[in-house]
C-alpha cells in the first residue's frame, strides 16, 4: 500500500502558502497497523514543519520518530512556496536515501523528483551504473551503443525504453561524506543531457536488478 501525505501552511504572518508533500509506502500487513503508522508520520510531519523548517537533515530524520524502519518507507519529497525559498528539492529527496528512508530516488530529465515505480512501470529499462563525475564521452558512448543493441534485441517492443544513468551512494561517499554541490553538479549535467537519473543505496547489481524487476515486467 502506498499514498501521498502533505501539509499546506503559512510560515509567517500574511505569507503566501507553502506546502510539503511526501510519498509513503506502508509495509505493515494489516489495515489497522497501516492506519496507526500513517497517524504517527502525520503528527511527525506537522511537528517538523513547526520545529525544523530551516534544518533539512533534522526535518527528514524526524519524520520516522517512533516508527521502526520495517513499517514505513518514504521515497519522495516535494516542496513548494516561500518557506522553502532557495531550497533545492533534490537535496531533500537525497536525504531520504542518505538516512535509509528508502533505497533509491529518481529524477526526471527536467531535474524534478519523481516516484520511481510509477515512472518505470511497464517500461524497458537500459541502466548504466557509474560515478558520472562528470559524464564523459565514454559514458555517453556506452549509453548510445547500449541503446542501439537493446533496441535490436527487443525487436517490436523497442518504443518503451527508459535510459537510466544510476549513481550508487558509495560513489557519492568517496570523499567520506556526501558533497551536496558535487551531487547537484552530477545530476544537473545528466538531466541537461536529457536523461533521468537514479540515486540508490544498492551495493550490488543483484540488488539493483531486484528493484527494477519490481518496477516492470519487461526487459
């Protein structure tokens, strides 16, 4: 089960409304347990808006207060309005992967965060794992050559292809911690080249393959 939760608010008197929306996946088996965990995360969201609006890491971390990781995933955050002036939505979603709220987040070719399973549903996926620091001619040639071979192998079903460069979290941790400017630069370059981008915690190709297999039944 999954769904969207959000809150619209004024961060100061006479301000225009701001809003934050999250996408949640409930992992409990029963309806009552799912209702319970939604109630808790809803209270956490309201509390974070009042307490941690200018502290992104604490804001995200507080969303799972009193909730064990096995009960809930949060895999997307959208922010909008004057309360978030100057904030980059991509960094908010990156925080979800850093703090293990989910295993991956996805950005479309316009640089906006999207729900990965929706974007990949029913598609053939060509994925290239790398550091992309920066994207090189070799990376682009691998994608171009891979796409040509992939289309040839698919035959008549080649129209629904998503080309997806993927950066694993350990590539972003090469310097010991995630450099936000470095992350944004890699993502911006790839999206300006017209690609979607996947950021993930998957350590092996097998883990990555299991995630993609849960998104689509195609190749």
